[in-house]
């Protein structure tokens, strides 16, 4: 266990999360250039901000010069006649610089928020277009980190860092040129320590880049673990695992804290070193200036020395901020590396090109084989199956026999099957995915309900499904008590994952959801939860309505539903071993009869048919 956790922390993944395909590490500039595609529509804001920042830099450069004039021309000579006008001009220069900075920051902030919204939208669109394999390899927490924390890490760079970095560069270059033109000797002395500054900034930049990536990864693990424990809190509490969960969460929190502490140490060290070098530079310049000031006919004046001290104070602020912004950019680049790594990872289902306007529900599987991953064993092995329009076919078999896998392949939650599958006479992989999923609805065994109204949970925000249609399907699904017994009616709010409903009530809503769509085929992963007799009767009646109206593929767990099927298909270890009606299969005295005798019951869940045992890769 310890080795597993150590390995997970070493490669930046939460425990149990599969690794993503390795990619060549992009350069900082390459990642920033890719971000430029999102910046392009708002480049006018950055150009305007840059022009305003030029005005701000001009204000910064003029202020020490005006101070020098005031001291050398007016105060030192005792000529105070023009001093009020000079002070007024100095105040105007300061106001212009302030206004230019304020408007520039506003423009960048407004554009930055829109860019971040576009980036989040791109991540969401990319993630929701992937196949189920994509989600098998990633935790919910890691995906949430990409769209929230990692994007927020870019926010500081977008809103303040990018343009401010250019402003800092312009300020540094402008001050250097101005100082050099005023007195080149004092300038050389003042910047004698510049090689040391370059080395320090480069050293700290590299270390902060590494630590920023570690922070992103540790936060992803922390978020992933927290989300997982919240989703499974009832299991944690029922099995008394709170202490273990708290200990693991504390360890992951410490990993994040330790990474952040080390990053803060290097960040604070950079500021401390820069402040020290700044003080040394000012001391060297004053020592040399004082020596020159005492010489006869020296060009060094008191106003010049004060102006140089002011310039050094102003230049080391952007140099220090420059290095700080570099640290911010390193954090943003680390986040960009993770975001674009996610956007570059693709496991999409081929979109298909054939449109279906009126599919009829006919399905044919011809020698279909399937595995969840290239390194995994075959789950389906040359399965052949025919379903005619309006027919009810029940799939039965032990856990791992391939029942749920067939439903996932038919709905193209996974791609990559071998053999041929035709739907309404067309090859499945050639049909447009959106058309296929409009033609097949699924009533899942593990019903997922949103924290929304009953109306939205059934219609799924489809404006074409109005209240009259909803009332009809609710009646057919025997779900009227969920609506009629509450004053809110269709607006009754369902708690997250349907926690304020019973298992049977959730199944009734799922059946209503399937009936609300004009789909010729339904895949029914039959409910196996223990419910009271009244709710069980309602579920049976609702299922009977489905069986009468659609082509239905039933992943069957109860004998009462199986016996209503037109045909029963028995799966064993990924192969079809028997087909026929209930009586025909009982007469064969084979696998089906064994399942009936050992697991299937008239009204309850099967203990061997895989109730809930085929929910993903590795549990076929």
C-alpha cells in the first residue's frame, strides 16, 4: 500500500488513476503560443493596454528627471520662481501615469475573464466528447482541477502578468537608457552586480517551474481523493473507515502543503536576494558618486545623485516584480502544460457520417468481439445476435459474461469492436453518433438524477418535450405520485443523485425519461434493488409499457421480466451459448436452467446474473 501511494505521488497521479499517454514536454514559449489562440479575439484589449503602459512608463521616467531639475535648478541655486509650476507639472505626470495604469488593468482584467471562460468551455467540450475509455483512466477530481484550479493559475498571468511583464521590461530598458545618457559612469557602477542578478533569477526560475508542476499535481490528487470520499461517504461511515480516510487525506494535504511551502521559500528567497542586491547597488553608486562629487568641476550634482537613487529604486521594483512575474508565469506554464496535455489526449468515438431520419430498431450482431483495452482480454467473443423490430430480447448470464458490455458497444460508449453490427440496416460505426443515441435510450440499473426539477430530470432540458408529453410519460411510467403528491408538481426539486427518492422512485423516473424520447429501441438494465411490493408492482407495470412500445434489449436479472421476453439469449464468458424461449431453454437442461435454479427468482435480484457487476472495464 505504501509503495502504491509513493508511486502515485511520484508520477503525479491519484492512487488508482491510470497514467495518461506520455507526450513530449512542450517548451514554455510553445505553450504560451498555444494560449495565443484564445487571446486572439481580444488582442485589441492587450494592444490598448500596452499603449497605456507606454504612457505609464513615460511617467515613471520623467519623475526623477523633474526631481533633479527641481533640486539642481531651483532649490540648490535659491531660484524658487519656477518651482510651483514644476510641482504642478510633476503632479500632472503622476496623474497621467496613474490613470494609464488603472485603465490598462481594467481592460486586461475584462479580456482575461472572457479568455478564461473560453478556455474552460474548450476543456468542457473536449472532455464531454470523449469515449468512456477516457474517463476510465481519469478521476473526477483530476478533471475538475484542470477546469478550475489550473485555469485559475493562468488568470494571474493573463490579467496582470503578460502585459505587466512587457511594462516591466520597457521600464527597465527605459531607465537604463535614461541613466546611461545622464551619466554613463554612475550607470556602470550602479549595475556592476547585474551578472549576479541574471544568474539568481535564472536559478530561481528553474526551481520554481519544477515546484509549480509538483503543486499542480499534488492539488489534483487532493481534489480527486476528496471528491471520491464525498461520493462514497456512506460506505466509509458504514464500514468505520473514517480514520483511514482522514489519515490518507491528511497525507495528501501534507504533500500539497509541503510543495507549496518549498515554492514559497524559493519565492521569498528570490525577493530577499533581489532586495539585498538592490541595496548593494545603491551603496556602490552612492560611494562612487560621493567620491566624484568632491572632485573639482565634477558633473555629479546632488540632484543627479538623488535622481539616480530614485531610478535605482524604481528599476529594482520592476526587476524584482519581473522575477516574481516569471515565477507566476512558471506556475501558469505548469498549469498550461496540464491543460493542453488534457486537450491533446483524445479517445473519441468516430463520429460517423450516415444520418438516420427514421430508424426502425432492427439490430444485428455478426461475430462481434470486443476488449476494453489492447492489453485486456476479450470480453465479447464472436457474438452473433439478431433483434427484429418490436422484439423483446433478454440477455442473461453470470457476472462477467458480457451483458452490459453489449449495451455499451451498441450505444457506442466504447469503440473498437471487431466484426459487424448493423442498426436499421446500417453499420453501427458509420452512423452519426448523435443520431444513434437519439434512436437508442437506456434505462440504467444505477440511475443518475441531477440536482434539478422532475421536469428537467425527465426531459433533460429538451425544449421539444413539453408538459403534456411529460404528463403522459409520467402516467405510463406509473410515476404520478412523485408529481401529484407534491405542491411543486413537475417543479419538485430532486436532490443530488436523487438522495431524496427511494431506489424504486428513481427507477420510475428513469423509465419515464426513456419513454419521453421518440426512440425505437430501449436498453433496459433492469432494476434489482430491494423495493416494497407496491413499488415493485409499479416498476413491473412501467416495464411492461416499455416492452409493449419499443424494441427492447433487457439485461435481465429477474425471472418475471425474462419470461415476458420474445427470446432469451444466454451468455457465458463472452459467448452466446443458448437462445430460445423460457420453456425451450428449460427443456435444453443447459446453462439457462442452471441459472434459473441457482440465481434467478420470480421477483428478486439474481445472485449470479451479475446485478451491478458489469459497470465498467474489467467487470464485463
